[in-house]
């Protein structure tokens, strides 16, 4: 089990003997008022811009453009880890958020800690027009600074360059992210993970992202799909929504359907708000519903675990080549106009088509399967004969999945967590295209070391089916620990156009019935009853 802690950038400036603030104050790392206009100077005695967020006291905001802030942030994270062991960091409120800027007082102003009279951050820059420019963005309020810092705030690179917050506001979360990942990795020299609410182009090299505070509303299942597609195009492939909804109350059926969709979010997290306007939301843990729904939720999670080798390999490919993990139909089939508007189905890579039910009380799903390809029912291996737009059964406990011909997808048996599932046997599903060919790959390393690809401490396997033969080859094999515990135990081939009478493995004949079977009705070959050493080349021939 792994533990991720949440950190917000706003730091309490009023807490006595608070080392987090005191050390930052010594390094002078906070975002500041410009010297020519410091409306808070008389109260604070310095140029720190003060706001109010979650801490009890008035808050200051680190300037992550300023190099000393990197050192301070790393030191705070390392010290915090000594008190509370954690494996990753979730950074929130980093737009940066500030409550009710330009209003009389923040909504959560703590009158028990401070004097009762009102206080807040006001941004009065009428002579500079940064908060109220002639061409406004689509903001929530009257001024750009509403819910954030004043646009005339100053940040610096420490080398003489001064930026107004107006110019670098959209980079705040990004700058915090590139300070956070090295700090998290320095603790135990492991890969760690960072999830950030605010991102910008290139953030995907440092962080994942969640799609914000959504609502338990059927429309938001569709928004979940659209958000994943968009952020993959933005270069942030580790993306996901708050499964079952953050605000308001979910329903059993909604949460069941969202768990099915959520299991194909790269970042898969059921996340619930607490209350709104004093009304507490119901619980939505996937294990608290009726037995049938709990069983359905469990199957969704277990299915995801079996596909982690494929998902991990997709992230490997994006890491070295760029591209996307979650793809739209238009992305994979750009020359087919019917695919352009499709936003209720999507793919992992170019091989696995996911068609979740996202409408209430629906038990069928309309799916578009391009006629240019062969498509197979992922669960049964049967070829789909009705191509282009077709309607398939989708009972409440069922998620329609389809495998594209020409694909070889690695799988692994599921377990309680990824540490345990990594010890389980592997298996392959081969889906042949119209030319009786297919390809695939598997990337494997220890799962936690930093820069395994750059250091060459990984395994990379290539799978090729052609000329009635399947070759499994370790192109790179520099993580030998894998072969000590993990074997390949099962292979299924969908869509064979010959009925094999003999199957050879590295020249040796496998026993029919005991080691391989072929279903004449579905054209599916299954090979089992062996434990292949993944460190070696394996060649299967079908005669």
C-alpha cells in the first residue's frame, strides 16, 4: 500500500514558532507587493502579499520561480517525511487559490483566532489595469484577481528579472510541480508521484492531474471522457476524474457505471466531498453498496489490474516518443469522418476500445467500430460481424470492450495491490488483423527506481504474429529479477483463419487438448499448461 499526502502552497504567517514560515521568511521567498504600491505595508512591516486560504492565519505564498524557494520546499518536504512517511505528494490550491479576494472577508474567516473586524486581500490597481484589463478572460468574478492573488504582485527569478503575477499566473502550479517532484524523489531515491491541480504545457513530464471538483451528475461521466482526451492532447496523460462525483450525492447505478469508466482513467480515484452548505454528502466507497454493485465494482478494479502491463507499456511509449495513452476515435482513425464527433467511447493506445455506458437506466450501448479493421469482443474473443455503428448489450454490471485486430496485449493476473500483482503470471491476448498479423510490446522494470529507461535497467519485449507463427522476444533484458519470479502461462489467439492440426513451441510439439485447444466456432486458439521463461526467445508455429 502507498500513501500520498496533500500539500497546499499557502503558508500560515501568524502561527508562532512555525518553522515552515520562519525558514521561508529568512530566505525571503514569498510573493510580494511591488515597492511602489504595498497596501498591506503598514500592517505587516514588509512587502509580503498576504491572503487567506485554509490555514488559521493570514497566508503567504512561495515564489517557486525564485531558486531559494526550491531549497526551502525540498527541506520542508524532507522534514515532513521524518514525521509522517509518505510515498507521493498531491499538490492542491496552486492556481494559486485565495479565498474571496476583493470581498469584505473570506467565507471561512476565523473570528475566534483574530479580531472580529473584517479583513481580506484587496487588489486596487486602477491605475495599472492589470486586474481589470480591456480584454477580459472568462473569469469567475469582476476582476482577474478574484479567487487568486493581485495581478500586480511580483515574482523573481533571483537573477534580476521581475515578473508581475499577471504575466506568470498560469505558471504557478507548473513552477510548484517542478520543485515538488525532485523533492519527493530525494527522500528515498525512488520515483514517487506528484498529482497537481494546476498544470501547464510540459507539466506532464513532472505530474499527473485530476479534473477538478466535478458533480455526481450523469453529464459528468461524459465530461470525464472529454477531459481525459483533452489532457492527453495537452501532454498530460496521467489524468482522471473524481469517480462517482465530488459534489452532491451519487446513486448506486451512477457509481457503478462510473467505476466501470473510472477503471479506464489512467489516474483512477474514487473521491468524495464532505458537505455543502452544511448538508453532508452520502458515502460512496465502492464497497458499501448492495452486493451486486459491490461485485460489479470489484470486477472493474480487478480487470484494471489485469491490464496494468499494457497500460504501463503505453506510458513507456509516451515517455520515449511522446503521444497519448487515452485516444479519441478521431485520433486513431482521422480519415473516417464518422469518428470525428465521437466522444462517448475512447481507446487505450490504438488497440483497446472502451465503450462505457454513461446514461442513466441504459442497458445497451451504441458503438462505432470502423469497418476498415477487424474487431473482437474483448471478453469472448468472438469477431464482431456488425461493423460501423452497432448496438450491443450492456447490463448494469457490464462494460463493453473491444480489441482491434492487429494487436497483442500483455496481461497479468490481478492481486490485492500492484506489488502483489507484479508477482503473478503473465498472459497474452493476440487479435489478428485481416492479414493474419499482429504486434505488441511489454515494458517492465522494478516499478519504483528513477530513470530506469535512461539507465538501461529495464526489459522490453516484442511480440509479433505473422506467417502462422508467434514470436516472443526480449529485445532488451537488463532487469533479470523479473525472470526469477514471473512466467508466461497462457496465450489466446483471436481470429485465426486456419484450423491448426499441430502447434510447435521452439520446434517441440505441444500436446493437443492438454496444452492447446482450438474452437472451430469462434476461431480462437488457446495455449496453456506451460510456464515460459520470459528471458528467452519463444517461437510458436501453427501448422
